[in-house]
C-alpha cells in the first residue's frame, strides 16, 4: 500500500485509527529494513508505516501489510516532524517510532502483544512508556563491515548508568522522576559521539494527545509523559534494540578505522529474547506478570 505523502496516508486514516496502534519506521537505507518491518508486525501494531525515499523496495510478502509513504528522510528533524504530524492527525492512537535496523522489545513480547501490554499500562493511568535504546553490534566486523548482523548480534551486559535530569527553568534542580540514561557504544566510544546524542533514553511509545509534541531530544512536551514511573511504584519500560549507532560508527570516516571491534569483556550475544533484557536490567516489567 503506497501513499504519495504522510498527509495523504493520515487523511485516509481520519476517524479509523484513533483507537489503534501505529508504528512509524523511518528508513534512510535498506539495511535490515525487511526484518524491522516484520518485527513490528509481529509485535501486533495495527498499522506499520514506512517513511522512505523513492525507489525503496521491501519483501513482496510485506507489500500488502505495510503502508509505504514517500518522505524526505534526510531533511533536518525528519523523524520528529513526522511523529508530530501523526500526533496532530490521530489523537488517541498509541504511537511507536523507530528507524530501520531497530527492534522494539517489551516484557514477555514472545507470548503477548503490544496491545495487551498497553492495555495494562493504560489501566495504570500511564500515557507514555520509557524505552531504552540498547546498542547492538556485529561480533565479527570482518564478516559484517557495517556492524549489522542479526545472526551475530552482541550487546553490552554492563556499563549503563543514569544521572538526574536537571531543570534549567528551576535553578537546575533535578526533575521529578526523570533521569538521563547512558551506556552502550555511545558511552564506550563517546569521543566519536556528539554530546547531545549520548543519551540512550527515548519516549518512543506513547498515546497521541492534543497539544503534545515530540521534542528534538526525543522527550515529550508534557513533563509527566517523560517520567520513568508513576509516584507510587515502578511501571513498565521497554527497549529499542538498535544497530544504528554501530552502523554510524562504522560508516563515519572519523571513527571507522579507529574501531577494529566493538566487543569487549562485557559483551554477550543477544538472544533476541525479552527475558535477557529484563535479566540485565534493560527493561522493567513493573507490576505486569
């Protein structure tokens, strides 16, 4: 299903997707594009929307399951602008956004759907979910020069930390129940990462609401939607397992030759199972069992 623009897709969805689940995938290239789209469909999203330039091709079996939207993916802030366009057009929709070669994992996702998880989350009066971006990387860069391999994927089992998120509007005091999270490749190779891009937290799963906007730092304009838990107990969190940083470090001429391998003593193979991420503390089931 192809659409000439995001506006044309949204016009067709008016009144029909307000109670739905939508995954927005922005693809700057075709690296693991098919596996990303298939993963989003398996999660249970009602609509999977691919934002891509002209000429992109996906697997034939996905053609009728994915909305393909022609989009200028290289424009400044292309993903944030697209998310805000969806928010404005489809209030009430639960929305997830990511790039290709990124995969959403949530607790018990092997046996439960994203709809089941969000139904529970909404019962806890939560309209947004913190997601940690967990860096994946190929174990053998000789076999996978772009650092992307779903059959030889590794991640860091330690080296993650959080700092208080300071409020410049309140004398730089810590914000309530908000933290900046760090770790993974952006921590280990921080000399190659711009300061403003070192955080690994995103609010990438939330309910569209009138007046709410996604900000360039992947937080939302409503402060409560950026919190990691409610005031009384821990809430669910999820993870976006992503090859994006590894691929960028291998593509950038300034870092490509400085990194012979991403593996270190705290690297472990990624099992593609939610239990591993929970065991490592990279996502939280909260009260959902």
